[in-house]
C-alpha cells in the first residue's frame, strides 16, 4: 500500500517520521507496524491504510486479515514448529565434500542417477543443520518418477500450509494462491525445506520458499537446469561412491567378508544396490554392470531369493499408492522385519514403513494386484471400526471401540485412506460410507471431496450404492457453503434412493435436502422435506432419525418465529437423545433450546442450555459443534448486555470456523462479532465485519445471514 501510494502521487514513499507526524504516533511504533513485529490495534490499522489511499473494500480486507492473526493468538494454541525430516540413515559413509557445500546457497540441488544416495545425503545434511533453522524443517517426497501419480505441487503445498498452521477454511484451492500464501508465511522464518525426488524444475518451483532466511534442498534425477538459470540454485552432482567408500560401507554392514571386493565391483558404487546386496547369501549368476544395470540386477536377484511371504509383503508396498504403511496393514511382522533387514523396506518413523521409489516400481512390475486388495480390505475395516467407535448410532450392530484411539487412528491414516480411495475401486464407496461424518465433524473438507468424488465415480459401476455416496458429496458442498450445488446432489441422491425403494436412505437424503433449502431461505420447501423425513423415520421406528428431524424442525420453526412449536420439538429431541445415550446430539438439542430461550427473553435458562451444549461438544471433540455452541452462547451474552464476553466468544467461534472450514458458522460468527463490536462502540470495525459477512453470504446463497448483514449496515450507521 505504501509503494502504491507513492506511485499514485508521484512522490517518494512516506517515511516513518512522516507517517508519525500525520498520526501523532512515534516513528518507532510506526516502524514496528510496518516491519511486522507489532500487530496494530484495529483502529490504528484503519487509520494507516486510509492514509495510504485504501478503498473501503480494502479496509475491510485488512481488518479481516488482522482479526485472523489476532484470533490465532487468542483462540488457538501456538502452532507446533514442523519437524518433518525422515529418520537419518545408518551406515552413511563418504560424501564429506558434498556435505560441506550443501549450505552454499539458498537453493541447493542434489542431482544424480537413481539409487546413488541423493535422499540420504540431503537428509543427513538436514539433520546436521536443523539447529540453524529453529522455525522448523519441512519435508515432502514428491515421487516425481512414480509412474502412477507423482505428488502435484498443489497437494504438497497443502501439506506444508497445514504444517504451518493454516486451517481448512483459509486453504486456497489453486496452486498459485497456495504458493503465494506459503511464501508469505515463511518470509520471516528461518526454515529448511527438503523437496525430495522432484520430476523437474516446474514440479518444484512453486515449493521454493523464496526468502533469504530460508533454505531449500531439492533432489532429482533431472539436472534441474531451469532452477540454476532462473533461481540461481547451486547444483551438486552426486556420483556413485568411490571403490574406497563403497568398501567402507560394505565393511560397516558386513564386517570383513571375503566377497566385499566383488560386491563393490558389481554394484557400480550405488549405495542402494550395495545395501541390498549386502544382505544376500551368495553372488551366483549376477550380472556385472554399470549404474544402468546394477540396480535392476540387484533387485531381480534379491527378489528371486525372497520367500513367498516376503514376496507378498514386497508386492504390497509396490502396489500401495499412499506414503507409508503401519505394520498392522502388512499383517506379517516377521516378513516385514526380514525386508527391513534386507534394505528392501525402510522404517521411516514409529511403526511406519516405506519403500524407495525404484523398488516400488519394480515391485509393482513383478506382482499382481492381490496384495492391493488386502490393503484395501484392511484400511476399509480400519475406517469402519473407527467410525463405529466415534459415531455408534450411524453404525448399528457394530461393537464400538475407544473413541479417542479411533480418532487418532483416522487422523494418522488419513493420507493413506485418501490415496486408496483415489484408486476408484468399490472400496472407495465403503470409505465414503464410513467416513462421511468423521470428515464433517473434523472439518476435513478437501479430503472429503477427494474421497466422496472418487466414490461417486466408482458408484457408476455399483449403482445400488450410489445414492448414499451422492448424499455424502452433497453434504460436503453444504458444509463448504455451496448450498445450490449441495441441493443438486441431494436431489440426485433422493431420486436414486426412491427408485431403489431404500426408505432409510430416502429419509436421510430428504432431511439433508431440507437443511440446504433452509440455508437458501426456501423455508416452505425446507419444512416439507423435514416433515417428510420425520414421518419416514417414524414409520421405520428409527428413534435416532426421529430425534434428528425433531431437532432440525425445531431449528426451522425457531427461525420462523414459531417458538412454542419449536420448543416442543426440541424438548422431545433432547429426551430421545438422552434416552439413546447420544451425548453429542443431545448437546445440539440443548444448543437449539438455548438459542430459542434467549430469543424469548429467558436468559438464565438459555445460558444453562448453551453451556450444556458447549460441554457436550467439547467432550466428544466435535469442533464444528463447539464453534456453533460458542457463537450461540455469545449471542445470548450479547442479549444479556455483556458485549465484551460476547465479542470474545464470537472470536473463538470464528477461529474454529476457519479451522474446520464450515462456511455457515463463519458467516454467522462474523455477523455476531459485528453486533458485539457495534455494542462496544467500535462502529467502523463492525461495518467491516458486516461487509465481509454480506459478501460471503451472497456467494453462499445464505439469505438469512445476508439479510442480517444488510440490516447491520443500514440500521446501525
């Protein structure tokens, strides 16, 4: 803004002293604001950007950005510094000259043939230099030469941004936008980034931090000449180990064995080949070769010496599309242990195992798909079991396990679950059916789109299971605030359910369709859908479904001002969920009752209901429900004449909405925060929030919140 102001006025940039004179603040304070060392209060930020010619829309953008920073400081714990480096390899020898030059530039490229030890060198140096980068170390295996699916830069950026604390709602979708946010976040940090196994310069360029305080190491089989020319990267070409270093490595692995010279000669100095060959019993029928043939010879010879169980596990790693595997997925710890000892599989963390990309490609080539089916069966069983533990009423007849352990399992295995779903097999449908509520409650919107989208494509060949998958996809769009799109998919789901005479599925799709209509302000259609769903659940004697629709109808009637009818529905829903032992939805019912009683002027009763709702959501770690309860409690506090408490509550709700990606909560909390700020006398700040809420509500088609924001702008000038 300062530079733009100088260009538009044909003058030099305003100095800190000039800005201090215009504002009456000290030039040291001004310097703190512009350097990013001090977060300006909202009123001072408004003053500064107006001085620099900001439009009203730009003022609102600045105010929202400032609030996000403040929210992160007050409502969320400080983000953990990322420590993503893989385990350092044992038996590392040589490469001293290369290690000395790896820190010679902001971007260093380690290039060389496959299996020459590029990753081992980069990781060894990164561990040595980690103390120089106190703000963390980021790592990604880009799988650039994976014939199935290299990791796109957009996906890698998403992983980095999550590691740096960016919540789901603030995650840009496009590569350029993600790259810009990434560079902004690391600009003032001392951070090390290891970009392993890049396909080429264009693959890796968006992932470079671009800040002098950061460093990046890139490994690739490509020369990456474009990065040398454009980015000034320093290239280190890694050659095979010298005979002396190769001998040292084998002696470290084998001791003084007589066949070491022959192994050195036949492995062409490639560390990967040397490590694998060191574990083999003899050398008969080996091809002697150069680096182009040594790896293939070692792989083929090693594979021929594996037993049936080891071959099966070897093939499993080759077929697996995800980043790693736990030992439980392999289900043969002895075979896995033998593969680790043979250096055909690498331990990458606590009970996590992975395979070099060259080995993975070879394993896929020499194996059939049976091991992949075993993996799909395993992870689908994991998903079903964990979902039943977290949401037992969605999975009747399944014995639930411990909920906390189930949540940790799904969080840990989420990259594998998404990667397997993307294969588009029938298992993707099962993953969609099992994980839809975990995605919603946990705010995993992008993962939900990937899994439900893959399941929808797979369902074209399994049409009997298509309706629920379409409803799951629709539910994700609803969560993201794309209500018109959600209605389209809900209607398709409902039509499929009705054609198949699936009454429980029809009831569920009709209910969720009603909620989408409610968000778009079509209350008559919403009521018709919800009443129809309630009647169907009662015919099915489904008490949980009945309670859910009483809850939804209670919320709708409250919005329509029919308080006695709403109260009757909500009390009945509360009793049903208490009887069934569903504390989460009992909390939702208390939350809706609290909003109703607050609007009716029964403030103490309202606060009691809302506190019970908040406690219930926190007890089951339902972040979306917690955010809604906080917003409702804050609104009740505001009606009680406690605007300062209300402001804090709305800010916490806003922070959670950014974490989970729930657009409806985000807009509601923005409007509520604007109401609280207005009550506190901060009218300019309130107007900024109303404008932002209005823009988001119009884009989402949320008529209720759009009307509320418009009223705030017109009635509270």
